[in-house]
């Protein structure tokens, strides 16, 4: 069930209790990266305190219960589970005592506007045959794509994902020299769409593989083809289901942190990061109008409000803070009173004009009349997430980040369009079967987690230099100040947030 972890600090099954000998750390925010950083630094011997605005941990990985329906508010797709296993093993804990997951045989069901329905199987031969049978795409093209995205991953992972891009030591390591030699293989000069059009014969295949740009809130008609690497995570490394849903991730990490002696302060927003008189060394934080001393401060808050609100008097890296932001999301959490056998756990109902849809998202910053709809139904895997005979629908469309739109008007229009699209695709009534409804839109995402402009993944990656324009995981000017989470290196999404925590703990080791 579990993949082997890459690093292990202890072979015992009990987490080590945090001794706090090395000094005090204040972590601002308990999103996935904040929790993972707290666990790593507590395991490294620091006394760690986590301050969180909300009443519970998890940030974007929230949960909502209503009339017997259970909804994960944020992420639904779980990839690279070994990063979570690594974290638990690093802390000397046995992952099996905290969570379980299983690999999905069917990753996603795709519904195209021409009526074709494709099952994206995890097994490569089965996947390639499905493309050939359903879309008329030669199976060899799918195999070539899988080999290409693996090549990109092997070249980029050690440099762009595992290490700080902003520490000169990274560039002395052998993998960097290998990446340098393989630079043309990264396909950074072409867009993702241009590359997919070269690889695939059928427009439906191009549309399907273009979708991976949305996994970090980008536009496939602008983002470099290097981002095809995202497809590698799902197809070559696997898509997983975390038993109990994604909230299990937060509950497990929070429990481990508590087991390690990490102290949590909920409903306690941090108001300021305190610096020495010369502004060069971190002294602690102010929360609940109280000064709390700390040797290290790690901000899991979005990088923009971290500077603007918590460090008003210090020098701000304006170029990095002003990079274009990723897209956001509009989600309806619908409690359905019937089942829909044609749908699986993950489903995509594609729009008929994908390029136009992205034009609306990233250029005019409004919504198209025919948005692609993502339907995630965790009750297909966890029947307890909906009352008997019902389903819990997470119905999402990509929307622009906040830019002065009239959201109330856009949301009502989108709701009607989404329902119309699902009803015509399935040939079944939907509106009449919605028993409960909860909503999340960019304003809510910004308010709930302080995400600048409600962006889901920090900066967008719509140009080939984007990876270098994310904020480092440490401050160059203020000793003892670190940053983790989706708005800094290496980027948004659960796996990258977990990696940002690992890079922070590595940088703390190097710099302390
Ligand atoms: P965040 O979740 O952004 O949390 C930051 C925390 O800091 C919050 O709890 C906030 O309250 C707290 N905070 C902020 N300011 C302060 C302050 N001043 N004092 C104290 N606390 C503060 N990723 C995937 O991998 N797969 C998916 O399928 C996926 N789908 C998604 C769908 C949606 C709808 C959303 C919203 C996100 C999705 N993501 C997905 C992205 C993923 O959820 C995020 O990248 C990740 O959870 C961000 O974690 P983070 O560590 O950056 O912290």
C-alpha cells in the first residue's frame, strides 16, 4: 500500500518528543506546508509554536459537513504520497498508525463535447489502448508522451523541486550539471499546447493533456511545455485516494505535530514579525497583541500579505511580489439525493472552446459561457461521505483571480451554465436533485486563507522564467526568517508545499 520513503531519521515507530534544545520557532499558519515545517523542525530539536488565524489547522484543505454530506473544501487529487510518508518517517513515526491510501486504477473520466467518454486508466498500456479505441489517437503517441514527461521530471526534480533554487550550493551539485546538459529536453521554448499539438494527432487528446497546466493555475497556451511534467505525477507515478478524504492529511499531520510536542494557538492571527533594531535579525512575532520571542520565524502565510501586513517597515522584493497570480476556483458543494452511475470519483466535462476559456481566465479575467466542469465525488470511494442513495458533489470551474469582477453576478450565471452542461452531458436531471448547497469563490479563498487575490497556487507559471520568480524559502536580508507554502518556491499544490517544508528545514540546518 505504501511506497518506500526516501529518507528516514529513525527506525522506531514512535515519534520523538520535541526537546526544544535548539531554540524557539514560531510558524505563522497551519496550512499543509506550515504543518510539515512544524513537524520537521520539532523533529530537528526545536521548540515549535504554530499560530493560526482559523479555529482549526489545514488552511485550504478544509472540510464542510451538512445534513449527512461531507465535503472536502479544497484539494481532491493526491499525488506523490511518498512525500507524506517521508515526513512521518523523518519524525520517527509509522505512517500506518496515522493514515492509509490506495492507488487509483481509473484516474479520471473525461467527457468531451462531441459525446466521447474516455477513461484515463493508470496502467499505461490500457490507457494507450483507450485513447486509440475512443479518440482514434495512435497508442504510440501516448507512450511517447509518457516517456517525454518522465524525462522532464528526471531532469527537473532534483533542481526545481527538491532544492532551493536560490542557494548557490544547489548549483554545485551533480544533478544541476545533468539538468544543464539536458536543457533542450525541457522544451521550455514551446508552449504546452504547441508541444501537445506536435505529439498528438487528435484535438481531444491535445485538450486532455493541455489540462495539466491548470494543476498550478496556468494557461496551456502560454505556459512552457516543461509543465507537461505535471502529467508524469498522475500517469507514471500514480494518482491516489487518501482514505477518509484529503482532510485525513491534515488530521494526521496535526496529530503527529502534537505528538512531537508542537504547540498550536488557534484563533490567533499573527500581527507582526518582530525584527532587531537594524532590521537584520528576526526576534519573534506579535500575536493577540502579545510579543512572542522566537529564534526563527517561518511564514506559511501567502508571501504578499506576509510582507505587506507583517513586515510593513522592511524592504520588500517588489519584483517577486508583483508577479502575475494563478487562477482561482469557484466551487459548488452539492449534496445530491440520487446516484449517478455514469460518473466516477474524478470527472472532467470539457468545454468546446478550450483556448477561448483560457483567454477569459487569464486575459479578460471573466468567465466563458461554457466552462470546463470538474466533478469530484468522494462518496464513490467513501460511501459514508453522503447519506445512503445520495452523492457529495464537488463541482468546480477554474475562474480568474480577483480583479474587480462582479462575483455575485458571475457566480449565478456560472451555476446555471454548469448545471445545464452536466444535465446535457449525462442526459439526467441535476438541479432537481440538489438537496444542500455550499459555495466557495475567490473572495472566500482570499478571506479564509489570506491568499493574495484568491489565487489557488500563488504565482502563475505562464512564462518560462516563472520558477525563478517565486520567492525563496528564506530571507536574504533578515536572518532567521523563512517561508513555506504554495506562494513560494517550489510552488502550489500539496506535493510542492510538502517539498517547501523540506527545503526550509534543510536551509535552517545550513544557515543556523
Ligand atoms: P494555506 O492552505 O494557504 O494555508 C495558510 C494558512 O495560514 C491558513 O490556515 C491561514 O488561516 C493561515 N494564516 C494566514 N495568515 C495568517 C496570520 N497572519 N496569522 C496566522 N495564520 C495565518 N492541490 C493539490 O495538490 N491537489 C488538488 O487537487 C488541489 N485542488 C485544490 C482545489 C481548491 C479549491 C483549492 C483551494 C486548492 C487546491 N489545491 C490542490 C492547492 C492546495 O490546496 C494548496 O496548494 C495547499 O493546500 C496550500 O497550502 P499552504 O501550506 O500554502 O497553506
